[in-house]
C-alpha cells in the first residue's frame, strides 16, 4: 500500500493513525449546525444548572429527590454547559478561519 499524501496545511512528517473509514480525507464538521445546537443548548444547560442548584439549596434532607441528587444534576448540567461553551469558541474560530481562507 503506498503511503498516504499529507493533508493540505499539514506539517511534513506529521504522524497520524492510518485511516480505516470511508470518510473523505478532508471531511469537515457541519459548523453551522454545531453553532445552532450550541445556541439552543448552552442557555438550557445554564438555566438547568441554576435551577437545580437552587432546588438543592432549598431541598429538605429527607426529601425526594435529595439535595445530593440535585447537586449532582446541577454539576452535570454545569459540565455540559462548559462543554457547549468551549465548543462554541472552537466553532467560531473554525468559521473565522474558513471565512479568512486560512488552513485549519
């Protein structure tokens, strides 16, 4: 099997795992869809984090669900909000690079 050609903008001699799938070598993520999902779910997760945190703060220790479960839900929603925020930054950077014609 001949060695694969480097991708555009790739450093010469960069080592990558051999491709095993059928996707194109220059496959791109649908950035506009990712940005739409970020715009929808980032506020949802932020609001859910705040609501679960407030609920946990006001929950009685013998209540169902208990404060520990509600705190866990608040933390999980907070982590998802953080992931969505980081992804939004990455998507904006990639969209700007595509617009400016810079290699990614």
